[in-house]
C-alpha cells in the first residue's frame, strides 16, 4: 500500500501532462459558433455611411459574401484591411460590421485605408455582435445568398485564410454543398 502512495504523485503528474499536451494540439482560432447553418440574427441598425438609412438582415442577402466585424480601435483589423481590399478587387462581396466604434473615426479610417465594404452596418453598441456571438474584432463570417451563416473565422483574414474562405464562397456561388474542413 505504501508503494502505491509513493507512485500516486507520479501518476497525477503524468495525467496532468497528457491533459496539457492535448491542449497544445487545439487551434485557438477555432471557436465554435451556435449560428452555423442558421440565418443571420434579425437586426435594424444604421448604415455607417448614412445614419438615415436603416439596414436589416434582409439587406445583406442576394449573393454569397464575407461579413467582416471590424473597428478602428482594433490593430488586427488594420493588419487585414489590405487583404479585404484585394478580395473586393477580385470581385467578391465584403460587408462590414463596424463594432463598438465611433462613426466619424470609422469613416475617416475608411477614407484613409480605402473601403472594401459594399455595405457597412454601424453596430456602435455591439448588439448585432452580441447576437452573432462575437468574441472580438476581427471576425469574419461567410454567408450564403439567403443570409445563412456557413462559416466563421476568428482572427485576421490573410492570404492563407482567404484561400480557404474563397473556396467556400465559390462553392456557394455555384450551388454546390459547402465542405468545410
């Protein structure tokens, strides 16, 4: 019995080591979304460009698009911005959700760094972000023509990420079943 007690700390240490090693294999950007394969949450928010224009989930339907959550206070958003402009130049639709930001700062920022967004929802209180389950900016969703969320990416959209997102958007454009890895 005494020998067993001597090996107990070693067994506990080994168990904790296995648990921690398993955690190293997980992708920290892979955060599950309860909204996958569900419609965008209903909302009524102002356009960033025109405070008199109210945008709804229906306004974002019509073709597959990227839905990008961004803000001027987000350094990673500035990092991905050039890539979003390239995506727009390739002919893909990008919709912005300006998240917990100031309208004037956001408008100046888009003038300075160019504007990749076809529409831009002004979510200054974060209500749409909360309904989407946003952890923080930047986050990017792929939505289909009917406004159904098909994929969620947390973090910067760079060339590598765009390659994956582009495959999903192209599948949605051709009407083939989306196969997300």
